[in-house]
C-alpha cells in the first residue's frame, strides 16, 4: 500500500516531533541559579532585580536562589506589553 521511502520519511517525521516535544518538556522543568538565569536569558543583574520587584517566582535552597524555567517564561508572558 505504501512504499518504503514514504514509511521511512513518516517514521523520521514522527521521531522528530516526539523528540522536540520531549525536549520542550525537559526545558520547562530546568532549574537555574542566578548566574545561569542571567546567562540563559541574556539579562543583567538590574533587570533581574526589577523582575523580582514585579513578582518573579523563585525558591531558596540554602544560600542559593533558584528559578524554574516555566515560571520565568510565564512571568515574561504575563509582564510583556
């Protein structure tokens, strides 16, 4: 019914879509410390301070302040004009 080339292309496309969905989910659960967050989102300390003042969610682990990727993305969406 289907030729082998079509089936191979279909399998490759499904694999790519599933891999991308898994990568997206793993990225959402990533946790950053202050320096990692500033490097990843290319922001400075003053910008991060302003984000805190506006309500950016964070958690403390000992002396370290940590940020969950999905919380940061949600904060950006909620505070973008």
